[in-house]
């Protein structure tokens, strides 16, 4: 089907559902993500990491992902995750990615705003969508004006927050509840990074509060490692192709489970 952007993926889902954005590192993980989405009959995002830009790996994997997305029977978007330079944004756009992320969350706020705005201008000129990262989940209601100012000045289509490490369940819940205020004040869709730190009940709460895209990175890495170990334990373990096959199977299982969760098809 035609190549989709993030908004087109979301248009196929109900309001209290999110699209899963799944990190892909090689052909096996890419094939597993697309196969899982097709098996579930739901959209998905194949996420290519900005760390791979400039190392010769990004282009070939991007071309493979775009090919798979165009030939999938469900909407699949191809996304640049954590792009940290305007040169990287340009490279991804020149390759034809329909959605890119500029991550300036490690910079001073004014620099984050400036570069995210410039990245957004590049993306919109290319007909693509832009995701920007504000920083960690909000701590208090008084933080909202700062976020709304970030949105107004950057014009991002998707607004990302990272989930901090090591907070108690109650504090995670309080921070997630603040996202509902954003959902009614801005058309930008909210994104969660680092969501592997949240149990299922908090992920479902995030969906109810308006989160529309959830990145999946750690679970994919763990699935790949688990599959390789399982492949090495088989009788034909001397053949590394068996390891890759087992790794793809594990990734597909994880992606299917996450798609069901984010679509509201599992949990209470």
C-alpha cells in the first residue's frame, strides 16, 4: 500500500489507541515488525535509530524499510528516531522517510527550540512530519505553559516525552495524568519514549490520557538477545542463520503483544 506517515497510521486507530514505534536494527527485525503488524491487522512504525546515521548502515536499512512499508498490507510508517543534527534530518528526508524526529532534549531549552523548529521546517518542506522532544514527563501542572510555548515555537506534529528511571508507581501515574491537559490544548500528538519502565496499567492510563505513539526499543533488544540464545541451543546451532530466525520469531511475538496492548485489545 502507499507509504504512510504517522498521522495516516493513527487515522486507522480509535482515539484511545496508540501506534507502536518499533526499533529495527537489521533485516530480520524489520521483517518481524512488518509481519507482526500484518498478523494483527494494525498499523506500525519501523523506527531507524539516528545513531546509525553517517555510518553507512542507515541508507541500506532505510531503503529496505521503505520497500517493506510500500509492500505491506497494513499501514507502516518508516521513522527516523532520535536524529540529533540537521544534517541527519536532511539525510533521512532525502532518502524519502515520511516522518523524522529531532531530539534536542539534551540541549538548553532555547537551543532545543531553535534546532527543532529548523528541523521541522526541513521536514514540512519535504512533505514529511516532525517529532520533537521536550524532555522528561511533566512534574506539575505549572509546567504546562512551558510545554505549550515549546509547541507554539517549534510547530512540531508530534511531541515526545521521556519516562524517567526509578520513580514510584504513584509518581508515574501523577505525571501521566498531566498529559490529558495537553491533549485538549494542542493538536500535536503525544509520544512516550522509555515506556519499558512502565507496567501495563500505567501504559493503559497513558492511552486514556491521550498518548498516541509509544516507542519500543528495550523490549526489541531483549527479544533479539533471547532469540539468539534460543537459536544457539538448537541442534543446528552451528548455523548462525538459525540464530537470526529465532531472533526474528522472538521480535515478532513482542511486537504482536505490544500492538494488541496499544490498540486496547488486552488488559483491563
